[in-house]
């Protein structure tokens, strides 16, 4: 009898454990969604009042969808330009980030039913009188987000545009005159520009498109759940309440939801892909040229200023040595990205608004000057003291001895590390993407994200970088050999004189 009771107790205990595990599994059923909260208002962004949490209309919508699906919504912050590859890698289950259905994305991911109808809005400065429509931008520069309906429309119309990583930067550049107009989706225009007294809309909104949820290929079951949840929050008015709360409700949303409530399947057209290999290679070549110009310009500043810093730190009076040391430690001790952002966004507050390419050139030059100064200083100290004495014995003064005897020898010693820094500078130009300079690394990110051709485009971009850096190494080796011969000849002259 006791054995029978023990068996029943064991069975009851087993069932309790099984139900507990099943209940926990049910509680832990989550819906992971990917979005870029950086400059992502009003979609999803950091709450200014509570920086430890995110807010936005899409966040509230996903939470409503997840509740309908019996799941818990968990946001995974990611970079916009790599959001589709991140979905494909399985970092999250769905993309909810103002995603537009395009032909190139359709080849890689699935799309849900649309949940929002967007329009584009052109914005200009308040005192602008010439630009009143997109057609007026033919010979102007327009700011927009990369790989969006707006950027594709501008490319189709042959209008010059500058891609930005987030909308706030584009509208700030518009205020400063760095671009002539900005073309964005209406939700972004409402949040970032409509309340700005320095800006105004150029004409009414135009060009309708839709936002959809992105899913991995093969996730048909999840797509069915998501579609059913979207329809449910439209029918019960949840989505309308969210959109009204964020001031995004308009006639286009009413038409979309009315069609869903009538049982009609929403129809939309995918934005056509504008990518082709000929255009891609041409764009990469232009971006490579920009990279070369940035690197050479910045290195010229670095070498010139670095030499002055090295001389000032080692030979100047005490106050000059202190100034040079502070400069060097500041630029070596802070990230170059922070320095570029300071120059680009900080200087306009005191009335100095440099264009992006000039900011990158000057910023990189100032940063590398600190490093080159230490290369020069070490090279000067490596020249034997006897060289100074030999030069003085030939009747040379300090300036002439430095220019004819010390500097050539120091140059030969410094040449290998300077060449190495120059090659590094070619790669460090990639940080200029943060201030919307379209150099080679930025071009690669945009094109690869638009096409998914990360491997092939990466190989092409690597070939561009090698084509830029290998000739430098070859030239540096030739210069080094020439300097060695010249130094040997000078040593013979000095030895004969002494």
C-alpha cells in the first residue's frame, strides 16, 4: 500500500514539475524586434525624461501586437544600415523600424501586411523662396536617409543628395546651410522639423508608401501570427489610438484601416531597386577619390603641424613646451570620432559652420598631427649629438645645421612610421561617416546594405584600399633607400672635414 502511495506521489510531483515548466515556457514566450533607436523619433527613441527607457509609436504598436500574440515584446537595438543582415543572422525575430517594402529587400526577407501609410515631405529654410517643390531641387543638394524611398526617388530623378545616418543631423545641416533641402517621411518631419521656426515645408506631402514588418524567409507561421495581430489592432481601434496619440493619424491611415475592416487585402507597390553594378562601381570609385583627397589633405596638415609641435615641444621655451604637450595629450587622449563631432556640431554654436568634407580633413589632420609630432621628436633624438657638433665645426648656425644635417637624417628615421600612419589614415577616414561624408567605407555600407552583396562588394572595396596603400609603401621604400645613400654621402663629407 505504501509503495502505491509513493508511486502516486511521484506521479503528482512529476505532473506538477511538468506543468510548472510548461507555464514558465509560456511566460517566457517573447517577440524580439529589431530597431535603431538612434535618432529614431517618433518610431522608437530614448525617452528624454527617462534616458534608461525607449518610447515611440512603433514601440507601443509592437507591445500591442505581442499582447495579441500572447508574447512579451523585447526590443533589440541595432544599426539601421545593417538591420536586414541582423535579422537574417537571427539576432531578432522581426524588424519594426519604418521598414519600406522594396524589391531588393523582398529577395531576402518576408513582409507583413502594411500597418502605416507614409508620405514624403520636402523641408527648406524659412527664408528660402526658390524651392517650393522637388522639381526645384534639380541643381541643389538635398539631405535624406540612406536606402529609403526618399533616397531612391532622388536618385531616380537625378537630384544630388547627401545620405545621413539619422534625421536630426540632416535638419541641423539644413539650418546651417550645408544642404539646400531635406526630404524625409512625414513622421520624421513632424517630430524634427515642423515645430522649428527656422524651417518650413516646401509644398504639401507627396508620394505614398507603406511601412511593413520584416521577417526571415521561411518564418511563414510567424508571418501569419503577425498579420493576424496587425488586423486585430486595426479592427479594435488600438492602432488608431496609438497613432492619434503621436499625432500621426491622417486620411491615409483612415483609408488603410477602413479597407482592412471591410475585409479587403491592402495593396501596395514595392519601391523598385535602383542598384546596378556599373553604377555601384562608379559610386565606389567616386568615394575612393574622396577618401584619397581626405587622406592626403589631412596628412599634409598632420606633417606640417606635427613638425612644428615636435620642435616646439623639444626646443621651445617652457611655455611653448607646455602648450605643445597639452595639445598632443588632448588629441591623443580623446577619440577622433568625438573630435569630429565636436568640430561639426560644436563649432556652429560659435558661428563657425564648416562643410562636412572640410571638417573631416581638418579634424583628421589635427588628430594625426599629435602622433606625427612624437614620431618626429623620437627621430630628432635618434640623430647623434655629434652631428650637431660636426655641423657647427663646418661653420653652420643652428638653423642651417638643423635644415641641412639633422632634418634629413631625422626624416629617414621617421619615414617608416610616418608611412605606416599614412596607410592608417586611409582607413581612419571611415569615421567621417558620422558627419555624413560619403567616403569609401560609407559607400560600402550603404551599397552592401541595399543589395546584400557584402562579400563581393567587400572584396572590391578592399581592392580599392590596397590600390591606395600599396603604392605608398613602395614610394616610401624608394625614399628610404635614397635617404640612406644621401646620409652615407653626407657622413663621408663630414668625416673628411673633421
